[in-house]
C-alpha cells in the first residue's frame, strides 16, 4: 500500500489537514506500506516557500515520517505537458478564452442562476467550437470536451448511466490553466500514477472531483487507485475549516502547548499507531 498527503503551500495547515495526513499515514503504516508527501505548488502566484517549510515542520511535529526527496509539482511541468499533448492530439481538448464574467453571463438563465460543479459554475461550452487543429496552444486555458472524452473511453463499463451526470454536473473542466500549464485535476492524476499511489485518502470535499480523475486515468491509460473520502473536520459552528482559520492552525496549537496526542484526540483518531 502506498498512500500520500498532498497539501498546497498556500497557507498554514489546520486540524483538517492534520486529520487527513494522520489518516493516510496510519493507514499505510498499519498495512506495512509507505506514506508519501507531495507538495502541490502549481499555483505559483499563491505558493510560498515559508508555507512549504511550515508543512514539513508541522508534519514532523505530528510524528509523521516520509521518504525524501519530496515530489513537488512545480518540477513536473514536462510530465503534464506530455499528457496535454496526448489529449490534444486526440481532439479531446479545446482552447478557452472566457473569463469568469463571460462564463457567468453565458451560464445563467434569467430565472435559474448557474449550475455549480466541482470547480464552480458548470462551463456553458462557449469556446467548444474553437479550432482543435495545429500545435497545442500554450497561451490559453485548455478544457476537456467531456462528451468526446466519455465517448473515447469504454464508459459503459465504468459509468453506465453516470455519463449524463458527468456532462450535466461536471462539464468541460479546465485541464490547463493559462499561465500555469496544468490544472489541479491533471496534475493530481499524473502524480498519483507516477508515485504509484494505491490508496488516495482525502476529504469528502473532493468526492465530486473523483469521477474526473477516474476518467482521466482511463484516457491516459493510468491505473485507478482506491479512493477513501474521509469526513471533514468542522469548527464549532459546523463550518468546514479554511486555510485562513488561523485559530485551528496546527502551529497555533503547537505554540499554545498542545501535544501531537492532543491533536489526534481533537480530530478523533486513535492515539497509538502501528510503527
Ligand atoms: N492539494 C489538494 C489540497 O490541498 C489536495 C489534493 C488531493 O488530495 O487530491 O486540497
């Protein structure tokens, strides 16, 4: 078994991250497997080296260990480009020049408002008519043509009646952001495969993204790991924790004198893990 914790260095880790990391770590250890860490820093406008160092400090303080060197997504752009080239050559991607306002305007019927998917408003398909011939454009966002993608894999086996769900509730997701050369969905799929992750442990907030990842695995002929979506840690008001919630940052607990065992207790995990 190989599990992983894949944080983005865009703020302090909080109790929800601690739960996810400890969960993935304990699961691998209990099975005699390996726990890996991956830094998801594709958004270079938000990633900061100091947050990355704090991730290492917080996780080490919690008692976690992982093999080094750690995979960092900012080092992996050639692998993402190769996958985009493959999908582009198959006519499954198209360039999209819409901004947020264009999408909102095109998606909202006057009375209904826009339907929401895992990435926000479901894309209304405005740019689907754009040319897909020639070299892959590098200066615009690229979207997956969901209909074509579903046709390209043996979807009956995997989704069956779920195809309609994919087009209606997920739609043409962005696989390459402008100025980024990739997207969360593409990177996470390529890297889980590269690191031979057998079990993905992550929060229930990402459950809706999992069918996108499974579809990409079929398109790119990558193995599908087992997905475990754990409950979300909430604050006293029942809201899920956000990066800016400093009161629940692991560092805040640490500075306030809490022990790693206190953190385990707070998130409801057993205190003793198999070494
Ligand atoms: N990097 C993502 C995050 O910080 C998690 C990715 C995943 O577990 O699939 O929420």
